[in-house]
C-alpha cells in the first residue's frame, strides 16, 4: 500500500457503474489507511522508517539496501570484500553496509525503507525458497538477497517470524574488527654506512642516521635502551609509518617472518627463527636482529654504501637471464582490535591488602588468568558495637569499623503505610521494607486507584476527540475493568467507581448498568485455595445527563461498597443501546475511570 498523490476523478463520458464514483473514494481510503499505518508505527515506537527514498529500479520489497555514493541512491546490498588502496588490507565493501530493507515500493525509483524495528513485511522476493523463521544474512552472490546459511562474509540483517513479521537490526560494523591480518615488507638496508667485512668477520653500521629507513645499531639512543639483551640491530620503526601505526602485534608470539636472501633463485623464502635463542625477536618495543655474523644480517652481505658507483644487491637491476634475485624480508602478524590499542600484559599489587592469585588457586601470580582478592583481615577494627552490624567508617589507619543499623521496617498498625525500594516477608508473614523507605500515617480519607486491566465486549477503543472506551449507539456493549485493593488498608474501607463520560452528540445521556465482583485474597498462601468466580452485584450510578452540544463530558460516581484488604475488584459497565430507556442517538464512552478508596477508621 502506498500514498496516491493524484486522485483519478470522474470524467465526462465515463460509463455509469459502481466502480466509477467509487474510484476516488477508494484512493482516499487507501491514503487514509496508509497514513493510519504510519501514525500507528510512530506511536508504538516499534519502527524507524526512511520515507520515499530514491532506489534503483531492480529493488523489490524485502530486499536489503545500501547507499551508493556514486549513483546517489539506495541499491541492493551484496556481502563482499575489497582491498584498501592505502594499506592493502581486506575490508568490507560499501555494498556490505546495510541500512535497512525495502518495506513499501511506491514505484520504480521510490520506496519506504525500514531502518530498524519490528513490522509485517514480505521478504520472499529476497529469499530463494520458502521464508522460514530464523536469522537471515546478506547474500554474497545475489544482490539484495537474504540467506539462512552464514556466508564467509557475515552480515546479519534481520530475524524472521513464522507469521510474516521481521525484526530488522543492521549494524554498521566491520565484521573483521575482532582481529586484522597484516603483511609488511621490511627495508633490507642499514640506516647508515656499511662496508662489507672480511668473510668470517662481523657486520657493523657506521654513521647511523635515525632519519633513514632500515636498521640501526640496537644500542642507538633512538631505542631508549629497550632492545633485548644480545640484540645487534633494531628496525627503525619511526621511518616506516605504516608498520609503526600497526605495531605491536597482538599477540606478539603469533607473528611470522620470512627471509629470501636473494642469493639463489631456486631457494626462495625461508622462515626466520623468532624469539629468545632465535635470529630475530619481535616484542612490544620493536623488531630486533640478534646476529651480526658474516652473511647473517638483514641486508645483502656485500652491500657497500660508501662506494659511489656501487649498486646494492637489494636494488633491482636490468632484466637478464638467469633472473636477477633481490633480498626480501617480510613480517606477517595479526592484531586484535580493542576499544584502545593497549592491553594488560601483567598485573601486580602495590598494596598488601590486595592479593593477586593465579585463577582458582592461592598461588600468587602476575600474568595469565588472574583472580583479585581483598584481604579484609588487615582492615577490620573493633566489633564491640551492639545490634545488627555493618561497616560504618574507614579510619586513617586503613581499618573498617562496624556498627548497628536498621535492617528493616514493619508497619505496626493498618493506618501506617510504608513504601520502599525492596520488600521481603518474615516468618510471621509481615512485609518488611528495606532501603529508602517512605512512612505515611493515614487516619482516614480517600485514595484513587488506577485501573489495572480492561476487557472489551463490543466496546471499542476510540481516539477522537480524546482517548476513550466507546459504547456504540446500537446493540449491547460492555467492558470490565480491574482494581487492586492494597493489602494494608483497614477492613472497614469501601470502594466507589468514578467515570468521566463523553457524549458524541447533543442530547440526554442514557443510563449505564454498573456492577462489581470481588475476588478475595487467598488467606493462607498456598495452603487454603479460594473459589474464583461468582456473580456481579449491581450498584447505583446515575449517568443520565443532558449535553447541549456534541463532544461534551460529565463525571459520575457510583455508590460505595465494602471491600477487604488484598481484594481484586472487577467493575462491569454495560450500555444496552437497543433498550427503550436508552434513547441517546450517538456514541458515548468512558474517557477515564478510577476506583475511589475510602479508608476506614
């Protein structure tokens, strides 16, 4: 159903048939129902719509949509990946970022899109086969498609129910955000001068320059003494911005490094031993090369940076046969994504009162799965206060002192009313109030009880000119409303029914039949069942009044009747519009209703 902007009016010469004059009426009715659906959805707060958005012609109702910036319109979404041109990382394509689903298609280029919420929408056009209840993902093969099987690129879109209703809740998230895979090719050159040593001697970097990319001596000041023991060289992260921004790996011990020395085209990459005792160490502070032996450094062993006409073996030369091979050093790692880039790697206590143990043990620890415990034995003071004890103060010596507190309040007489945040029942079945408690003494007087439940029988819910329960001016109609009597009122209390009555036309309001039914509270919990039912008892309530104009209201009060603490009281109100005593030509209704509780003495 969509909103019709142009009405097809009757034209001269059209044949006289029922469909001719009914055509504009049908269009007006359709528009009214469309607006009514929008108002209902807005008032219930169960949906969020984007109305009359521009779409591609191929979109059908139920299909998930994304916004195509290039075409300036919403198009059928598709779960797929693309490569970030700056970092080379895989990332979700724009077509994977679902905004919502097409709920109502007005024409080839406009539709209403359900962005979020619960509504009755047919998604069969987006599903291959029958629609069954469950979670639906964005298809990676069919644009605008939904699938039940979770695809490799997983984009949850909606939950479907068996009756046609769906709950749409797309999220703009990166489904790779829990971790990312990185690959970086390191510089295979020293950040300074290097002269090839005599075979068997050690490599050395002279005139190190921290403004150059590559490797520096591990004891260079730029590393601030963070190099591990035995390290020969450190990688200059500050001059490799992409690697620096992604460092460190998380976890570090899941990193991998490959090295192609570029000496034999048949050799290729080999894994580099990592960690203590290996050739390279990767830690939170950087990349550390642990050897300066001949031919065992991260640059060609014959590299001479001081030779004016020297060409590094790591630089590509002209095409020749056999194929020229250059040195290459690649590091691979993953990185978990958190709210920040910092994680806790160890934990220690600086206060003897706080103990840190390995999980589920009493062994003190600092890394791994930990338990934190507070040793109160070092903090307890004297316990000589009387009554119910609680911690009341904390002195300058770090000790906790306990003292008496009130543990609960009980109303001693029926005219004392207590209201609190929490309640329990003691062994004598007294209601015990805890926390912030309000105490009120009611000697006598009245209170208003709000209606708890309403059951309609041929009565209707109306909303104009105000909300009310309507009695039509034909046939017999009635409703039943429930009031709960507080358990702490005196047994001599009474209840009356008060209603505000609206009449839709001028004239004399008819009499209404008002009846009540009491259902007492079980006197002994689960031990003594009571009978629920019985007959209604009529009470006097004069509802006849003369209205001088339409949409006027009056208020009526019934006679009072006796009730008991904890009763459920049901009030039944009936209008018999076919009765001769009615005589009121319009609809009437109850705008508001309360139970008037008179507190006994």
